[in-house]
C-alpha cells in the first residue's frame, strides 16, 4: 500500500474548514466584537488606567463567576498567577513541584521563579494531560513521608505541590488526580491557563484544586492584552495572594508600610476593561470553538494517517486549540505537514518541546516520559480562532 500524502490531505482538510478564500489564517486571533472599545475608552476618559479603578474588581467578579469560585485575583499575566499560586500553597525555595513534561514553558518557569525545581511527569493519550496512575506509582517508588509532605529519596528534596495543566482546554482526569494528590499530601495548583470556560463533569476549570491560574494573553480564549488571574475558594489564600501581589502594602491613608517581600503583580484597569468586554462573549467563543472542532472532525474523517483529538468524555472543553494527531507510524510526516500548511498561509504549530529538552530544565528530576515523548512527535495544532467557527 502506498503511503498517504498526509501533508496534501491536511491542507485540503483545513481549507475545507476555514474556507478556500482565506489566505493568511492565524493559529489563534482574538475577536473584538463586543464592548471593548467603550470600556477601554471609559478608562481613559475617567483617568482610571492603572491598578485602582472599577474594572479590576468587576473583572474579578466575572472570572470568579465563570470558574464557580468565591475569589479571583487579577494579575499581570498567567506566569505571575502561577508563581503566586505556588507560593500560596507553601512552595518554598529548594522544593520540587510536579508538572507535566508536556506543557508550555511558563509552567516550569513559574516553578523556577518560586525557587523550586520542576519534577517532570508523563501524560496520557486520552487527555494529553498528567497521568495520575503513573504519577501515583512513581511517587510510591521514589518518595518517603516527611514531616511537611513527601520527600524525594533520590534528591532529598520535599515535593511541595502538583500542577495539572489542561492541555488546549481539555481537562485532566481530576477525580483520579485529586485522590492521588490527597493520598500523597500534595496540594493541587491548577494551570488552567488554556481552559477558561471548560468543565470537568459539571465543575468549571479553575475550581478543581486549592488554587488555579488563568492567562489572558493575546492568544488565549479571552484576552486582556496581557493578564492572568488566580481563582480559589479559600478566603485566606485569596487575601494573602492579593496582599503579596500588591507590594505587600498594608492599608493606610498615607504610610508606605510593607510587611513582607511583595510583588507588583496587580492587573491594570485598562487591561481589566478589555477583559470585562471579552468575558461577556465567552459563551459565544466556546460555542464557536466547539462548532469549529466538529467541523475539523468531519473534514479529517477522510485524511489517512491522522485524526482530530476529541475531548475526553468527562471534559466539556473550550477547544482553545484544535489538534491533529498523526498515527504512530506516520510521525515522520510531522515536519512535512507543518511545511506544507505554513507555506500556503495556514498557520499550524507543533506541540511544545518537552521541558527536559530545554537547556535550563535538562537536569530536572523526571519519571519515564514515553507517552509525552510519543505525543511530542505526533501533535499538530490547527487554526482555531473563534471567528472561524462562526455561523
Ligand atoms: C499561556 C500559558 C501560561 C501563562 O502565560 P502568560 O503568557 O504568562 O499569561 C501558563 N501555562 C500555560 C500552559 C499556558 O498556555
């Protein structure tokens, strides 16, 4: 049997979805079809452009509502949110933090910013996220109980937290992970940067751990230009996070009184104004993206040697990015597919290089990563702007 020309078939399938008339099709472009201009202009007209102003608390209320939690703290970006979130659950310099090897570099960077060491965990093919059972077996092999949590016998360091990341908006199997994390006494910090509007069973992403981090970077489903947020049901964590994010300044009418090392992480009002307008459209974005995902499934039904990744049955995904998966025996076609699609203006991207392939994380402790290594060769992201799923 001759080998399929996956590159040519992929170009045709993407064209069938996005329309042949489109020339330059972005991987993910934001949509500004709501009240963005009104709200941002209001900031400038009233002079409230910085960290004081009414859009910040309003944006926080809306984020908390979407995530089904009591508290949201808006910050300057998702990396800062993760950094703060890790500190809030007690990650200290010299600890290890469990993260997937298959993630965007920001997850590992936030761990490093907290002075801790990423400990890399394998993924599973059904969710693209952390494999809770494999993690459980790994921890049982390498850890001994310590006074403040499990200790990695191989490095002597405490393991202080686990960070599930919901890849492209698909939920990690959180019931399984929560059970494993509780048994090993590990707090969960959700990296929900890609999953705003997704649900695990009937529970929203952002409500599934001790604390969660969101991103509103320009390429995410909702953007504030740059921005992020922490979400939590824990009033004490929320209060401390807000304090540390605001230079740890104690409220006073004129004194500059700071009681610990603080961060300047608060989101400016201008960005929150954009975010308020964007979040009003979130339901529409998710609907459009789910429609787009269905169209990709149909269009790729005839592509030999590849298929479209489908959401796990417990995940109602926002389909932030749509992903094609090459068959195992077609992985060597990946770069040909990337070449052919980008050459005709259809933006496609491989998944991230695994964290241990990056020079700064090459020596990090890790388990067997064979599934993540297999996925790394086979995943390609497709144009996924909400505007492509309209009508
Ligand atoms: C976007 C993203 C972040 C945070 O990104 P910022 O650009 O700092 O807002 C963190 N983790 C993942 C998985 C992401 O995709």
